[in-house]
């Protein structure tokens, strides 16, 4: 029996979500433990933390657009499976790292594997979403990302206590092996071309301005995530991983309760409001040096983060046909890479020159600038045809 055309929760959608969950649990573990690896065994400071955390995204700036074009031409499935498997091998490679230079080189190569999985996953998700429900699909699918951020740090801290960094790298590698195995349950979702189709643009214009707004929010958020554990420990919070856990849980709850919101309101306006909320949370964290304000600010920041990415991608996928989804996802994810790499590096430099609160204020200013950019953007014209998943832009 064929599924109704408006069914979202198919077997393929569930397999993709489970693979993403294992993948982002591993990513969450790396986010939490890397600052302690840099400042502990490698003997470096805050600027080195920012460099190490952000380095993996630098190599993806070139590979993301190429991966997007490749997945539009040849399919999503090979990049999903291969990207997760390669990521796992490279994480286990942390066992051989003895200095900061070696870690930075390894994480640059990690970025290449991450680009393959990430772009293919977004393109497959857009393929699986019924017309006009891309924002809802991303809201539910991204629960895996934030559940990973919520649970990955707790797993990392437990493994660190049981067996040190060696056990963390092995356990994280096993999670990525599971992600690759689960990805084999996702069939190929790329629609066969019905005729000669022009190559999708390497950098898709529909993703440029929304991508800049996404960059601002991702840079601010990733900068916070990179230093949240250290800031919590300095404030006297013994269970420092709980900050990332609270952040992840709040995002998950918001995306469950308001999954359809990005498809029911003007998505770029929602993205602008989300960025303003992110800025408010970061100001609260910076202004009051206390555990309660860190927790409250993390909650406010998480609320803004919950709506930002689904809103931006809903806006982008309204404007592109199915044959260009990989290109659009690749272009938008370049801005994610810029944010993931630039946010920790810049905040690390600011923290080294002044303090972490000043760094968090800088992140708030960046999020506010992104909000202003999206507010000023002219509403796009007519969308693509319904075959491309487009609906009228309010």
C-alpha cells in the first residue's frame, strides 16, 4: 500500500532521525570534552580552545557546496553512510594526538566527513517532507541534534570519569559506527531527472541572505556552547555538563510543541525574532556572574535557537525546486560552518583579551545584527511550484 502523499513519519524519516541521534550524541560529546582536552593534556588556553573547537568547520567551507552538487547528481545515501563512518574513524584517531597542532589537523579532516553527512542529511530530509511541511520536518528531525547535545556531554563526562580521554574517544567512535549502520536504513531519496537538467549553482542565491542570518545565530550559539562548560565550572557548578543538557532539553521541548510554526508564519520574521531572543539570553549570561543567570540565559538562548534553523531552512526550501535542494542545503550549511568555526575562535580571542562575559556580550551583538538583517530583507517574490515543496510566502 502506498503511503498518502502528506505522510511525514515514514520508515525512512524515522531511520534518518535515529541515525542523526547517534551522530549528534557523538558530536555533543566532542563539544563538551574538547575544551578540557585542550586545557588539560595539551596544556593550552582559551584561545586554543576556540581554535580547536572551530577548526573542524574550516575545511567544510569548500566541501559543503561541492557535496551539495554531488548529492543532487548522484544521491544522498552514499554520503550519509560514508560521512558517518569516516567521522567515527577520525574520532578514534584522537588516541594518537599529543599536541595542539595535531588536534587542529585532525579536526580539519573531521570537517570533511561532517560536510558529507550534514549536506546529504538535509537534502534527504527535504525530499522526505511533504509539500509545505519542510519546517515541520526539520523541527522534528532536529530533535535528534539537540537530544544529542543534551545527552552527549553527560555521556562524555561519565566516560571521562571512568576511563579518561581514551575511553571518550573509543565510546564516541562507537556511537558514530551506530550512526552509519542506522543510515543504511534510509533508501535513496533523490528524485530521478525526467529530462536534461542544468547543474545547480554551486552557491545558491536563495540561501545567501537567510544564510547570513543563520550564520549570526550559529556563531553566537556555538561560541556559547564552546565555553559554557568552562564558565559553569568557574562559577562553581560541579555538574558543568548540565548547562548543555538544559540547553538541549529546552530546544527539544520547543521544537515538539511548536513543530509546525515555521510553516504557518512568515519564516524569516520568525528567524529574526529567534535571533533577538538569542541575543537577550546571552546578555543575561554576561551581565550577572551567577549560576542562576547562566541557567536562565541558557534557557532563553535555547528558545531562540529552537526556531532559528527550521525557520531559515523553511524559507530557503520554499524558493528552490527538488533538483536544487542539495545545492541550497550546501550553500546554507556553509554559513553554518562559518558560524561553528568563527564563533568559538572569535569568542576565544575576546575571552583571552578580556573575559568570558565580554565574549558573551560580543556574541549577543552579533545575533542582534543578524536579526536586523533579516528584518530589512525584502520579502521574496513568487515561490517555486508545488512540486518543489513551495507555498506562498506570507
